């Protein structure tokens, strides 16, 4: 029951623990679509360290959220789940909320389907 019923056969639910700033001040909830960013401190071969922020995934579906910070449950492939778990243990994760319009697929144009 619960989120398991929302998963396909090759999908997994992965929980990421985040604070309020990392969840857009609690604006991310079930049904939201988010981009996942990671921030780490990278050390070059010359010993110089610098912060690096990279986009890990785009348009991930939020299955559940603890509201203002806390746990966020994302729908992921097994590979994505593994990378998210690794990132949670080795980097700082930030979620950015995608606009509702960007997450809706465009309806097919009938003329394209009929070849006219």
C-alpha cells in the first residue's frame, strides 16, 4: 500500500532527508516535479579546493513529502536511487521546484497522427 502502488515494475521509491531551504521552503509536496542538484567541495590535483554544484536529475516526481523540510520521497529507477543515496551520504542535495506547466505533456496533434 502507500507509495508502492504508484511505482512501475522498474521504479523505486527513494527517501532523501532535506531541510527547509533544500525543499523550497516546504513548497514541494506529493505530485510535484523537481530537479535534483548536488553541491560538493572538489579538490583539484594541485590541492586547491572549490565548491561545485551540478544538476543530477531533471523532472523527478515527488511521491511524498514531509512538508517544511524533512523527508522527500522521489520516484526513481534503481540506478537513480543508487546515485541519490550516494549523493545523500557524500554531498548536499537541493531540490528545485519545476513549474506545473513544464511537467504536463503536450497533447498529440490529431493532424500529426493521421499524417495530414
